[in-house]
């Protein structure tokens, strides 16, 4: 198994590519420039490590070069499984201003089961592509996000094509706090 440092950078690159190819990307936790104070660099490294362990959400902003449109997104890693280093699952939320919630993964079948905290699992009508699964509409994504920010943990069960069902557990931790900071971009 590769170390944390061995797989985190491909995952980070994937997140940035999924966020778009716009200028002005600003990640809350990531590589720090030499102009930043040492304390800030150390905090960003701690945040990135906590993200990799599934303890925190990572915040990112992209600004479109053409029209100045800002997209805000957050990603989380699962915390209680042995990760498939070639296909790490990442839960992502994006506001542009439409809300999208999706699970980054290899090709999977449509539909997931979701369990919030100790509630009974529910079947969710999520559609799949070759790289992600997500609710069928912006309205469904917004409703899903409203439920996620009220929970402490969420388990998502999905079935990769040609595989057996996989259950990933994500901590909601600091997601509500991050979304509250960006309310002007994320209309719930």
C-alpha cells in the first residue's frame, strides 16, 4: 500500500480538474506559497492531512477567466475503509450557484443507499457516469445537501459496474461551517 503522500497528490489533481480549468483557484488547504507565514503553512498542512484521513472537508474556489463567475466547492474523503488507491472515492459538494452533490468514483450502477447517522437507510435516485454518481437534479442535490449538513456521518452504498456493493462512510464535520461562510455562493 502506498503512503498518504503517494496517493494524495493524484487525488488533489483530480479534484482540481473536476472543479474546472478556470483561473484563480484558491484552495483552503494545499501547498502554501513562501509569502505565507509559517503558522499558516503548518495549519494548511494539518488541514490537508486531516482531509486525507476523512476528518475535514477541503474548501476550494474557482473563478472563471471569461466572466469572473465564482464556483465554490468542498470535498471529503471516507474515513473508515481501506482505500482503493487507484479509485479513491471522494464526496463532493459544489455551488455555482446551483448545488451539486456527487460521489467521485469509477463507473457504477445508478442508485445509491444512504444512511444519515442512526437513521434507517434510504434509497436515493442517483445517476452514474464513468467517474461519478449524483442526484438526478439540482433540486435533489440541494435537498441532499440540506440533509447532509444536519448529520454527523453519512454512509453511501453504491455498486461499481461488475463489482459488489461498496459502503463508504464520510464525516460531515466542518461542512456546515464552510457552507455558512460562503452562503452568498451556495443558496440552500
